[in-house]
């Protein structure tokens, strides 16, 4: 590390669980964040500040005025701009020493495997089950750890899906999407803006632990946070041998 990097990341380096070796792992890491919205915004800001060397961002959407209540990566003057280009500009202000790679595309079966193969770790900040299942299957095929979070109204949840290291995959825990109307998105049900900051920051924290080897990640557990009543709880999860994605054939 350069003298400037040592000073910039000093508060990480003095942590026994991270130290210089852990910070170097962060500087060399390649992380893909799918979605630069409510969850991706805080996650990307903290991962850029942490010095994750390469941050890939997948999003084909544009910034809208209704995003700004929670998507803190974007500014009012970015309304109408591609979220990926707005994100690149914002993250360069936070840390100009990292590489930010925009992927202004819609994730599909045709491109998901090639894209995920470029990265060490994936964050899923999307808001629909079809895309979550697509990302999960590709991560299982690539043996790439997946951090996935979701939120609605006042409640959020987060877990690390990593069957290559003994945990369940996303489809083990959620075998099928809920029926139409049972899981409305944020536009339909609403969401408290600061909840996105909490859950996105948790995603960044799990990523930092996974990359550096610090502590214990949420592999085999779902953490649920109720911001309306200030409560958290954890649920244990397990791989399913009959899972069509990661189970034993």
C-alpha cells in the first residue's frame, strides 16, 4: 500500500480481524453489485470507501425523482440519467483510487454467466424473484458467494448464499416465488427510506467479512430486521438435497 492508502484505510488496518493483509485483500477484490438502487446505493458507497479494488455495477434503469427518497447514490440533477453513470460519478468522489465498471445492461440468461465469471463475489440488490433466481443459479454454477437482501415497508432481510462452502443457495430457502400480489415491490407497498441504508450497509459489512475472512458471515442464517419496532431476529437455514439448483442430483 502507498502512504496515502495506509492513511485512508488506517481504521481498518488497526482492526485485528482485518489488518494490513485484510486490507490488501479488499484492494485486490472484484465485486459485482446487481442493482444500483435502494440496497445497492449504500452498499456501493461503503464498499468504495472500504477500498474494494474493482466494483462492477449492473443496472439498466434511469434515475427517477421517486428514487431519491432512499437511493442515496444519486443526486437530484441525475434524474433521467443512467443509474450506472450516476453511480460511477458518485463513487469516484468517495474514492478515486478504485475501479468502477458500469454494466448498463439487463441481466439475462444469455449474459449472466459471463458477467459473474469476472468477479469474486456478488451482491444482489434487485427487487423481483425472477432476477434473484437467475442470479442465484449463475452464482451456484460459478461457485461464487452471493449476498442477497430484500426489503419492504419497514422490514428487511439478508443472508449469504454459498453452497460451495456448505450453505444453502437462495432457492433452497425460497423454493418458489410467491403468488402474484403476495410480495408487492417497493413501488406498490412503500418502503421507509432509511431501511435501505441499514440493509445496504449490512450487505457491505458481510462482503467485507467474506473478503477478509473476519468474523462469521450470515451463511446458513437469515437476519431479519424490523425497523418499525427496532427488533432483529435470525432464522437458521439449511441446504436442501432436492434443490434443483444446488442439490444432489
